[in-house]
C-alpha cells in the first residue's frame, strides 16, 4: 500500500488523470436511493460502463444488487 493514492472526488477526474496499464481503480459509486449521502451525487451508470470498457488499467467496482445494473455490466464484468 506504500504507493497507494486515495481520492474522494469526481470519479472521471481520477480516471482521466491516473489511467495507465499499471493502475488499479477501486470504484464505489452511490447505491440506489442514497444520492443525498454523497458529495458527488448521481453517477450515470451507462457513462461509467462505457468508461470502464476503455480503461488501460484494471478496476474493481462495487455495486448493490440490481438486475438492470447486472445486465449493463455483464459484458465487462468478467476476468480477462
């Protein structure tokens, strides 16, 4: 964890700044019906999906169970 950098800011700003083949992103977007608990509010899940598909780095995404989200992320949620 010596070289780990933590940010609590807009996810796109972090991804755009740090994406590289040696980067691991952990993304924990707001869960459904919890938008008021987060500084950065609502995240467009289709935008997140499309961005993750294009990343050079690896990523871990935590989501609550939702059939629609499962379907959306199914095509990129497999180990390479």
